[in-house]
C-alpha cells in the first residue's frame, strides 16, 4: 500500500477576522493508495508541531504498510498502538494513527463502491445537527458581529472560545440581544475546582448548554466528579482523552456530553468503541472537531453521525475552500456531508505549509502570555 503525507497551511478566514488566523492554519493529510485510494487527517494540536506527527507516519507507519498487507482499519489501529505503546498511546502517536486509519475506511468505501455511512452501519438520517464553533475574537463587538453573521447563515447554536477573563461579559452582551440562541462555552481547561464551581454558578443565569473543559488538568477525574455533582450547568469533556479506559473514567465522572476527536484518538475504529461505551453510560456524544477550514476528518464524523447516535457535531463558522474539497452542505443548522472525502490534489500546492511557531492563546494563556499595561 502506498502512503503519502501532506503538510499544509489552509488560511483561517472568518468575518470578522479572529485571533487564531495563523494558529489554525496547519493541516496534516494522508492519502493511501492500493488500487483505490482514501484520504485521512491528523489533528495537529494547538501548538502546531506538525513535524512530530508527520515523522511518526513517514518513519514508521508508511514503511510498515508498504511491507505488510493490512486491509482492516481496526487491525491497523490495534497493531500500531501495540508497536508504539512505549511512546505513549496518546497525543502524537494516536494522532498520527488517526489519519492513516480513517484513510483505510475511505479506500474501503471506494473499493466496495458504497458511501462511508453504509460502511458505518447504514444511514438512519439524511442530515446531521451541527453547532457553529467560534474561534477567539479580540473584541466583544467582533463576537457580536460574528453571532449576527452566523445567525443569518442559519446557526441556532454557537460555542464560544473567549478568554476566562472576558467570557461572562461576552455572554451577557449576547444574551441581551439574542434570547433564543443556544450558547455553549469552551474554556479549554483554565480553572481549579473552586474557580470552576464559582464560574458555573455565575454563568448559569445565562442559560448555557454546556461548559466545556473547565478544569486544569483536563484529566483530573476526581475533581471533575466533584464539579459535575454541584454545577448547575452541564459539563462537557473528551477532546483531550485518548484511551478507552480514559473515556470510561471520564464517563464515570458524571459529565453530560462526551467529545471524542476522531483525528486525535486513532480514527474511526476507536471512535466506534467510544460511541458504544458512551451509550452504555447514557451520555450524549457531541464530537470535537477543530473548526478550521479543513473538512477531512469532519466528513468521517458526519458520515458516522448519519449512521450512529450523536447529539450534535462541532462545525466551523468559516467556509471551506471549494477549490480543494467537495464540501459538506450546510442549511439551517443541519449538514449533509459528501459520501466520501474528495480532494482536488492538484490544488494542494496552493496551500503549502508555512513553517513558523504557533502558540494558540486559548484557555487562560492569553491572560498569562500577553502583558497588559
Ligand atoms: Mg473544546
């Protein structure tokens, strides 16, 4: 099997422009070919360390697949986790596995001449409910403008990534104008338990759908359990969880929404295991997606959502580059995905990877890294 790795920088363009223009302009794709072909995507984490992910693929997964005949994505995921377990089955390792694993599903779908959703169990619906995931904006007025534009576009549910120091004020302003809009808040792990309890109390009067990753560190399951017992607002987490055992602990902490990321955990096979696990705990799954302008891993999630039970899927408010992809069709808060990932390979040269340091000022880093006068 042939494996090709593509490092790209697809510019992150929103109206108004956000603070994360450079930080979200980093994409890593894989194409596998064996008669037919399939595409996959690894989510390179916020720090933009693309070389670490791509070298796991180039140095190990690519030669491994060239020498061994493996057609089962499930088998591939399991074998690669075992081969690399001493490097840690999380982060860079499972991220690198993800793109290759999902590309095998793409190839399988073409080989069998069936849409991805058929491989995943068959369509039970024709469209998927999504919410508009906002990047961070530097000014509250920009957030309000982005809300206006998103409402016009058809979103009735949004999620904010403003800094912990400005989020209360931002939500207050949005609520004054928009009574019906559904709002979730993503904190990206800034608080200790007491601050998180205090925040959940203060924000509860604005009728929030969920608070996402309120605690640092995100895998402090015992503090999370204490928080879910008292928080008046539902708690969501899961985008920084990797193993089935970790997800189990997260589910046992009493969270209301589980948010696995298919491009971080190891691909479709692992995602299916986690869906089953969540349903045994009666917890809703609301998958994480980096809301940049890259739809590759998202197309796999949307096709899974056509076949399986999911509450809602994270979705960008920025448009995808149509010269590069056959893109999902968004209408009134729902999305119809393409049946498989299609990429105009010749157009990839328009988005060469731009090598620079990328530090995502999310969570409370903005308050810590920028000196205020
Ligand atoms: Mg998040």
